[in-house]
C-alpha cells in the first residue's frame, strides 16, 4: 500500500470511528493509546491520558479500534489491519439480510364470506355467499427501500357450502364457490429493521369468481314439475370482476431461520358486483341470475424465502 492509500484508509477509519478507543501503531514501532478526536490529510489528533497529541498521518502504520463487535445482521463493512497499513474490507461485504431485494412466499389460510346472496325476486330470502374455506397463495415482492416493497400475487379462495334453509321457500339450499385472484401489491413495513416487523399491505387487480347454488325440497315437499325431491343446481356461473385487498401482517424475521421469513396476515378482500347465471332448473323457478359484491375476511400464515 503506498503512502497516499495508507493515509486515505487511516482517515476513513478515523472518521467512521471518531470518539472510539483506539491504538495507533507508528512506523518506528511505537504505539499510542487514546481516543481519536479528529483527522485531516496531514494529521490525526488523539486524546491520551497525558493530553491531546497530534500525529503526522504519514508516520502512522495502522489504527486498531477497541469497539465491541456488531451483531452479524448489522455488519455492512468489516475492517482489519495488516503490517502494510489499514485495509478496509476483508473480501466480500457483509450485507444485512434486510437488504435482500426479492421475496417469494407461499400462503396457507382460510377465507370467510361476509356478504350474502338474495332470492327476493322469486319470494325467497338471503343467505351467506358461501362458508369458511381454504386459501392458497403465491406472492412475489421486490424491495424498493427499507420499508416499501411492490409486487404481485396469485391467490385461490374456496368458499365452502353453507346450509341456507331461508334462501328458497320450502327448500334447503347450499351456496358455495371459488375465486382466483391476480393482484398488484404494495407493502409498507412500519419498522424498517428488527426481528418482529409489522406491515400494511394493499392490492388491486381482478378475480375470476364462480358461484354455485344447489337446492332440494324440504321433507314432505317435492319439485312441482316432476313431483320428486332430488337436489338441483339453480345457479352455476363464473365472471371476471375487479378485486382489491387491504391487510395487516407481522413478519417474524429470525436470524436462525435465514433466508426464510415467517408471517401472519389478516384483512379484507373484496370482489366487485357481477351476475352469476341461473341453470335451466333455476330459470324454471323464475331465476335469471344472482348478483352482488363478494366480501371476505382472510387469515393466512405465510412462509417466504428472500435473496
């Protein structure tokens, strides 16, 4: 290392670690212990028990700082000294795992419908638009800064069948369906770094939604056209609709699990109003379709890998 490089390295370390205890080793074999107060291209000032001393930078062999080591996840630059002078870096940099740019995750959870379907047009009532069902999802996020990330998600939600005796007069109905959602996402971490990091997430996109409604006459009743009591499908339709989501979550960013992140997430997902067509059996009862928004409460556990 030439003299100019050695001086620059000394000054870099002195500026970064000013006010830290240090040992200054001189080229003539001497050493001075104290606290670095300042540095310039010509000299370094160090506070010793005997008072402040100015040392010609060209006379310095190395400076060793006696600070406590940083935790591994906070290290971004390691310093070391050699007989030739001060060297900044020891090979590859040591980036924080929070600085990884890409996140791919898999979610497993549940979805519960919060909205209803209505058969008022044929003298019926209303019922929940399905029951509790599974949620599966895949998500990709790209970090824009320490708090903000953007990406996309594919999510499948199944609405389980719900027994709805009040939907159709003198019959027992079951409402169920599926949703395939494709959404763009923004995620904002409320805490930029740490082992536990809460976040807010919002998204918008489209959903391919389906709704199916089956019904069978109550005991003692029958279909008027055949005098039978078999189950019939009255609604069976699919449609594209706008969709959105708003959620809160927590990342558990444990170092021992690197590069994995475990998360818990809950919130709302909504699908815009669309018509779902009646079958021939439904039209025989006077149904043309059912319409309405679909609102769901979602809860999911998420496992992610970053790089």
